[in-house]
């Protein structure tokens, strides 16, 4: 799914519950897009694009800008 480690807790520290809600929203509202993103990187040697962690970091950045 795109976490940096097997344990996703450290990844969630950047955005908390809001990050999970944004990821869930993306899966529900943009399911086809999220699936394509995951399939695009499946089996790829490019591990720099991690879907979940990217979502969490973007959520954190948007939160910082809005405050």
C-alpha cells in the first residue's frame, strides 16, 4: 500500500487520523485512480513513490499551510 516500514505507526505520526481519512477518501471517491497508482508501482524497482506515505505527507503539508 505504500508505507515506509511494516509498522505504519511511525508514518501516521506526520498526519494522524486526518491522514487515514484522506487516504480512505481517496480510495472511496477516486478508487480507479488509486488502483492505477498502486498497479503502476507494483513490481517496480522504483520504491520512492509510496502511495500511503505520500498521502500522509501531503495531508501534513496542507495542514501546515492552512494553520
